[in-house]
């Protein structure tokens, strides 16, 4: 144990030194508020590719994802498609946001939305969404870091103590150097995240007795699950290797037969994860880029291919293998939160240095997202609240000071959430990204649809936030609110419909449904200001002049969207249930082939390849992420907005 602790603290110390180095360097080079909040719009290609990937996948992926596969089996592993659906949002919006930000010198998304839609309500709602997104999402990372070091030090460091100590360094380097420091630290964190997941997957295979031992262990676990008859799907299949239907008519996913992860739950959970790159924080990442060249490489290569392959192999090795190791007696017991720390601890005697390295990999994964959301949220509060309402003439030094203060404020708020929350981190994180996903209609208006009005988007966003809040697991209020007003004989009906994830549909799905319905109806039938309408038309003429598709690209639009919809519905949505039995019988491991893989896992791998093709088609062939030169943006902005003055 002593050797393990020495290596653990040595690697953590080196990692912290690296973080603080970039914090100091960022503080020295950040002369203006734009330098501090969006890195002076100078982030290079590979810095963004690595930093954006690290921000997208974080400790949620490193610790929480294999933990949920451990408890919920392969149906939850459909969540691994977020390696593709997260950047799918980027394919739709990042290039066009970058063009708008570059032309109008926006620093925050609140400035972009307010400039396009008019009025300040959308600005305030954007800050609110950023808060609702950042605090719980950051909180789950901080909580996970405390849990991790509590297990790795065999209880020597308490959860709360570790949580606060590990968070302090993040606050220091983020507050010091702003987004530039975050970006360069994230580059290392991205590599550490990927390497750590691969090594941990290899550890599971090794301790399972090789590939044959691993697959036989899964087969035995499925046989035991079928023999118990307790968690079978409605079709009588093991819940470990079969999706429990397209949808289930229950009020709460926790009561669903065979598990919560029906086709509709998986599909709408992907909607939630798409909220990462539609969140206000990612708009600021977009504005910070020197060019739009890195977007498609991050979306297709770094995220879809590299992370996608890792998630559908090595995290599944960890999750399913955790149960195999329990059956073999390697672990006495394991939970979703202790799986990864216990896997790391297996090497305490054989390779204590590797324990230290893997601990830093996990810590880097957790802090990569947290640092980004600390920085971007502080920028939004400073620019959209303090500078806009209180001190319009605030100097750059004053704005940087305000930003540093709010880095600490958001971190403290996240620590409070982390201290209170003890459930599965992916579920609290799911609430956060569901809020972020509600920015979709606002982004659709800015980037594509000029008929979406300010009132429509504002009221749609409000409706979406309310719907998410009332249908999520962590804040289920609807039965309480309505139960008191219902006659007793109707209350049971209400409980059937209302609750967390009604009808096994994630809160992000309910939220976007309410959001779009309200936004479309108000935009179509509400009164529109002629001046605002003319301004939106001019904006979209400008967007089309720079980002519009050529004739060859337009020919591929319809086929690309047909394939996309097919992929969403059949690859991981309600029709993905065909993967349960397409290649073999889920309850009969003797039919599993090739390589001893159950049918559903084979289906997931095939749909991964299909999804990579779809992402390539959208980003490269259709050209949604085709680069635009800064010179073209400048020329077009001068032509369409000759009186435009930089902020």
C-alpha cells in the first residue's frame, strides 16, 4: 500500500504542476477580456480537436459509463452512441456559429442570441441554462473525484476532503488563465482519458482469464440471470444482453420490466447527450477558434471513430467484466461508483506505478469538463449580466476579475450539489445535459430557420426547461403537484403517467417535445415585429452567402438525412430491438458468434460503423462542417453589414 500511495501522490503532483503551469502562462498572456474568456479567438486546429473531445466525454465516460453497463447491461451500452450524437450537434451548428461569432465579435452565446432575436430575455435565459447545465454537470465530476480517491487511498482521504482538495487546483488554474489555460490542459486530459479507458479494459480481460474466460464469464452471468427469472425482459430475455422493448407504459423507468433502457429511452437519452455541444458553454468553445477547420476532424475522427470504438469495446469490457470478476471472486462486490476505482486497485501490488498513472487518467477525465464549464459560465455572467446591466464601460481588467470571482462561485455551487448527491452520476449528469439540449430551437433559428421568432424561441425554451424539470428522476414533482387535486380513483391513473421518465422517455425528450411545440406555434401564429423579421432575413442571407451548400452538396442532402433518421430510429432507437435476436439467441450463449459476442453487441458494433459513415457524409460529403476562411467571413460581413463595429 505504501508504494501505491507514493506513486499515486507523485503522479497527481506532476499532473497538478502541469495544470498550474498553464494557469500561470494563461494569466500572463490574457491581456484583454477576449483573451481571457475565448482565448483571443486563437485556438489552433489540434488544440480544439483534443480539448473539445476532452470536454465532451469527461469523468462521466471514464467512471460512470462502465459503471452503468455493470448494473444495466448491454441495453445501457447503447448510450455509447453519444460518441457520435454529441458531435452530431456540432456538425449542425458549430461552423455557422463560428461564422456569426467571427463576424460580430461575440464572446458569449447570450450576445449572439440577443443580437439575432433582439431583446434581453433570451440573454438571461441563456445564462440560466448555462447555470442549470454547469452546476450539476460539474458537481458530478467533483463528486466522482472524491469517490475515486477515497477508494484508491483505502479510505485515507475522505470523499468530501478529496473532493474539495482536487477541486482547488482546478479553480486556481481556470481562474488564473481562463479558457486558454483550459484548452491546453485539456489536450493532455484527452490523451489521458483515452489511454486510461483502454488500459482498464485490458486489465479486465487479463484478470478474466483472457478473451475466452471473459466471454464464458458473460455467458455464465446471462445463464444465471435467466435462471433467476427476476429481471427478464417482456420477451423473456436476459436483461443483460437484450433491450426490454421499444417503449413501456410505466410511469417510471425504475419500474420497467427488464430495465429502463427501452428503445425510446435510449433514443431520448441520446437527445440529452446532444445537449453537450448545444449548451451555451460549447458556443464559447466555438467562438474561441482561429478557424473552422478543426470542427469536422473533431466530429468524425477524434470523437466518432476513436472515442466511438473505445466506448463500444473497452468500456463494455469493464462493465460486463466487472460482473465476471465478482463471479470469479476477484471482487467481493462492486457498484457502479466503485467499479473503476477497484479495477485500478487491482494493480496495487503488481504495478503500483500504474495505479498512480490510472488515477491521474481518471482525475484528468473528471476535471476536463469541469474546468471548461467553470470558465465559460464565468464569462457569461461577466459579459451578459455584470457588463451588460451593471457596468457597460467595465475595463478588461475589471471583467477578468469578475470572471475569476465567478469561477469560484460556480465551483462552490457545484461542490454543494456534489456533497448532497449520492446517486448514479450519469443520471444527475443526464439532467444537466437535458437542460443544455433545450437550446436546440434557439440554435436552429440562428443557423437555419428565419421563421422562428424571438417570442417563439423564448416561450419554447421556458416550456422545455419546465418539462425537463418535471419529468426527470432527480426532481419528480408532478405527482406531488397534481396528486393533491385528483380524486382517489384517478390518482392511480396519474401515477401511471407521471413520474421520472414517463413511458420510459428521458426528460430531454419530453422537454424538446414541449419546447418545439410551443416555439413553432408561437412563431407561426404569434405577432411578429416587422423590423425583427427583416433583421432575421438579412442575417440568414449573410449566413447563406458564406455557409450555403453548392449544387453538388445539395444533391446529397436528402439521402444523408434519410440515412440519419434511419440510424437514429433503428441503430439505437425504438427499432433497435431487432438487434436482440438478429444474430443469435440472447438466452443461449452457445449460439453467440462470432467471438462469443451476444447479438445485441454485434448489432451495436455494426451500427457504430454505419453511424461513422453517416457522420462522415454529413460533415464532409454534404459539407455541413466544410471550413470557411476568416477572410471570407470578413469580406461577407463588410458587404452585408458595412456599418458593423467591433465590440
